[in-house]
């Protein structure tokens, strides 16, 4: 049986939902499921946009067959080769051996890495700005490297103003019978999972998302069809604003996230009292036990809020294991521009504060408050004044920081292929320099304009 959703007269969703998947990418719990979106354009030529994860392959092929109604499948546009979208490409070629796969050279190379199709596949290779006419519709291809893999491209139907955005503008969560974001209360019920999806899946690549947003700003977008989550046809600008903030690493709101690691509860009670003191000052707070809540939720929260206080016991002379993992994960996701403070605990040699500070110092533009609270085993009545002082310092930090003497800015070189930014003050990058993301040499870099 099939289950498709009409989007416009010519466009239909032929994807599927997965509510059995425990861990997306083997890392991220998806308690509300996930959708794998694929779209079929029924024009004079038929065009499929991406395939789906292997887990939902049978329904996907039923959907395509039903919607084609005996017509041939002329084109399959492949935007992204991650297997949650491309794993069923081999099945597609078995069902539709005459289909022409439309993709970039990079995607073709990656198809060769995942599959052994040999010459049993027909390609139409496209580059930035190339156009595919399908009858009433005209598709323009735009490269979007590192949103979320290096080969990613998006396509824009200039006839209808529809952006097929690959992973961008996606969200965790099954669609539950709806297809458009405006059919549900997205801001109340789905924004948190959209944020968790963005920050954990694409969050590391803010500059590359900014590059895509700049390209998108030149398009008259009336609809966005992502590879996960809802199709957007209303309030597109509002969702784009969130993407703009997230990819610039700007907090959405003023408030304090307090992730804590506490073996016997002594560090936790200090965090509780701090949270209470901050609330008394009218400051919003949210607390997480890092041993209970998965890092993906805490990372999303730290992208949302302006401040974080990390509270951890010392463990094996280091930072408690789940807190250390969180901080390393934060660095890996490129978090920047936050104000942070620390609470450390240790019964004989509290070192977690210094070590957490070292880990956080690896992130860009972090303002670290001096008032680290040190506990030796348990908080004592006499130390409540120190918690008050820490709360006071955090409250004071919400006021704009006094103008510091600005450090001389370094020259920033931007890779024209993938958007990677590299700080280097010389007039030319060294000849042996290579972009760590796309491996291009110095000839592909330009100095970023101020
Ligand atoms: Fe949904 Fe990067 O794959």
C-alpha cells in the first residue's frame, strides 16, 4: 500500500516516516521519529528528488509506483549522499533502470564510493547555476558544500519558487499525517526538535550555512522542501531567522543553562541553589543532569541561551566523564559567543574547574567569568555568600560588557568552494596550505571583506 501527500498540482511527497529508529546516525535519540522526505515532480518529464533510508524502502517504492501510474521515471536528482537519503538508490535503479541521475561531479564520485553500479547508471552532471528544463518547470542547481557533507547541493524550481534544500531547514520528528509546517503548531510543538536537529547535525558548519543563506537571499523562495521534517510555505522568513541566528552562533534568548555532573548530589545542590538565586534576580534558567540527559539536548539548549554554568565533580583527577564528553562535543559543534562560569567539586584535589575552563577556552569568543565556585566534598553554609557572588557576577554579565580594548583582527581567508574560514595574516596563504574540509589549495581562498 502507498501513502503519499500532495504538495502542489505537480509535486507530491513520496517519502516515509520511521518511528522505530532508536538512534539517528547512531547517536541522536529520536523519540518522536523522523521523516525521510523524497519528492516527485510530475511534469512533462518526471523528476524524483532524492531517495530514502533503507528502513523505509518498501513503502517508498510503492509510493513512487503509485504516483507515476505507469509513467517512466525520467530523472532522479540526488542532492546529498548520506545514506539516510541515498541508501535506496540501488533499489531505484533496479526499479527504473532507464532513469538519468542528475548530480554534481562530487556526488557522482561519492555514488562510486557507496555503490558498484559500473556503467549501469546514466548521469547528467550539473554544476553551479546549471538548469534542467522539465516542461513547465525549470530547475536551477546550487552547490551547498558542508550543509551537511561536502557534496551537498540544493535545487530551485524557478517556476514555483520551490527550494529543495537537502538537510537545511529540516527537523527531527515524524510528520504524523501532516506535510506543511503551517498544518501544525510548529513553534510550540516542533521548534525544539528542529533546533536539536540543526545544532547537532549541521551546527558545526555555521559559515557554510551562512554561505547558503546568502545564496538563498537572492532567490524568490515561496516554498522549502527539506529532506527531513515539514514543507514550508508560510512563515518561511521566521524559520530562516532561526537558521541565521544558529549559524552565526548567536543566542536566541538571555538565560542560563546549568549542566551539572554530580555523583552523590553535592555538586547538584550547589547548582540548584545558584539556579534559585538567578531566578530570584529574574533570570531564566534551565538545568540538566549530564549523566541523564543526552548531550544533543544540552547542546541545543546552549545554542538557544546566552549563558552556561558548567558544574562538575572531579573524577579520576579529571572532569567527570559525561561532563567532559559534553564539553568536547560542544567544541566539536563549534559553539561560540557565550558567557560561561564554573562550579567545581573535589574531596582532595578539585581540578575540574581548571580543566573545564581549558576545554571551553578552545571555543571561539567565550567570555569566562572569574568567579569559579570551589566545593570540597559538600557545600557549607559559609559558602552561600560565594554562590550569591557568582549569581551577582552572572547577573552583571547580562549588561553589555565594558568596551575592551579591541584586539587587532586577523585577516580571514574564505574557501570559495566550501566556505571554510581560516585566519592568517600574511599576504598569501602558504603554497602547501589545504582546506581541511574540501582539500582545495590556496588558489581557492579569498580574503573576507570586513
Ligand atoms: Fe539527513 Fe546529512 O543527512
